[in-house]
């Protein structure tokens, strides 16, 4: 696991109360309805952070990553890069700072381009540096990600899955970005290759001082790599804490159910089977109160009616009525420190 870096003054990437609502039509005869894919999410990434984002399929992880990449605009709230609104930055600026690595390296690489062309493409699209320097930059990057130079003129179908993901990583890094959004970067790979790619990502994190948002359904992968973890449920971050704390003692019953569902600690041993059943609620009709209450063994009367607020203690955050004592503790802490700086919100 990557150790927690010292907190920098300003987050390099930040979501402030961001929501993304889609208008969806479920049948030909119904009126379109709102689907809250991301619901009032605030989070911060500081330089060097590796923030793991976990949750079941459909909880909003990919929508959140598209918002962070600037591929979609929030319905409300704000995305900031280095403290400046994303809306005020050019596509080129964004591409120089944030790059994605996606799940399926085969689908994300153009089958008609050579490795050299694929890696150099972002430089050409965004007119970075001189074309005559491309070959040097590409071979340097191939070396960094462990691809032999003899593969320069190979096509994606001539490479293994692991080699293709190395090409995708080189293509992201050739722009020298500060932040990488890794969306399930090892899920499509053979188990034996997954740990090689994870170790490569960790080495590159240290070498280039990168900041990662690491999206995965595979908790053992997240435990391996993330310094902090945010757990998402029906568009909301319901728990966000240091990785060691969350894995040792999850606060939210949903986080606990996810952790209990990891049947094996081996990396890449498939999708976790949750003991919650296949009862993920319909995001168009979310349950009232706490959205998790219909699946929660600890649900109280209050959970059926009132949505829990975000309860905090230091940098820990949880949305669950079982922990409403945290709010009181935080209130006391804030009272005691009223004249000093506010507690940093580091997740
Ligand atoms: P995850 O990545 O966690 O599987 P997604 O972000 O893909 O979740 O989706 C979250 C919710 O938003 C899902 O209910 C999905 O059906 C819905 N959704 C995602 N993209 C769109 C879209 N473009 N239009 C309508 N609904 C969408």
C-alpha cells in the first residue's frame, strides 16, 4: 500500500457538492424521470494521494470519474483543479493534468495504430513539444513501463493483455500528468498479470509523484494500493477513511458487508459476492431516509425516514445513524478549536 503523503495546502483535484442527474425514460409511455447517478459528493485529492473508490456496479463510480475528467459537466456543484474551476480550463490544459487509464486495454487502443503512434497520439492531438522529439519521448516512456523498444511498430493484436495495458499507461504518462484516474485498470487482466500492473502503477506513482483515483470493485486490489478509501452507494459517498482504518474497522454496515464479501484475499479472484443479495435499489426510485436501510440489518425507525448527515471525525466521514455520536465529538472538537484553523477534510 502507498503510504499517506503529507497533506498539501490545496487539493489538486476537488469535487464540491457535485451532483449528476440524468433524465431517463423507462418506457415509451412514461414521462422522463430523474436519475441521480452522483448525489451531492464532495471529495478532495491531495498531491500523492491514492484514493480508492469502491462500490457495487451502478453506484456511480464511472459517472464520478467522467466528471473528474471533465468529460461530463455536473448538474450542480463544482469540480476544481488546483483550486480553479474545471469549466475555466481548456481541454489541452486538462489533458496535461489529468489522464485516464481504463479497464479494457484492447477496447481503448486503436487496433490500426502501432504502439509508437498510440503512445505519441496525445502529444500530437494537444500539440505538445516538437514532432521530432516524439520518438525519444515514446521510447523513454516504453522503457519506464517495461515495454521493450522492439515493440514500437507492433499493433495491439500482437500484444498480450498486460502489454496492452502497459501501452495504455505509457500513453497516459507521456503527457506527464499530475493525476491519473484509474477505472478498473486491472479487472480485464489475467490474475497473474494483475499484480505486475499494480506494482508498476505503484512504482510510477512514486517515481512521478502522481495522484491516483483508483476505481475498483475488487477490494483486495484497493487494500493493496490505496492510502484512502471512499465507499459509494447509490451516488453518495457513505464512508471515506484511511485505508488501514476502513479495512480494520468499517463504520458503515454497507462497507462491512462489502468487506465480508471478500471471500479470498487473493488479488483478482473475481467479483465479490455480497451477502446483501441482488437487491440494489432502483436509482430512479431511491428508498426514503437512508438509501441502504432496506438491506441493512441494523436499520432503526429513523433510518426509514431521515437521511443521515455526513458525520465527521477528523478526516473520517460516514453517513450512518449508528454513528451519530461522531457528530457530537466533532462538534466538541470544533468548539475547542474555534479560534484555530478548521479541521482539514482530507478525503
Ligand atoms: P458504476 O460505474 O458504479 O457501475 P455508473 O456511473 O456507470 O455506475 O452508473 C450510475 C447510474 O447512472 C446507473 O444507474 C446508470 O444506469 C446511470 N447512468 C450512467 N450513465 C448514464 C447516462 N448517460 N444516461 C442515463 N443513465 C446513466
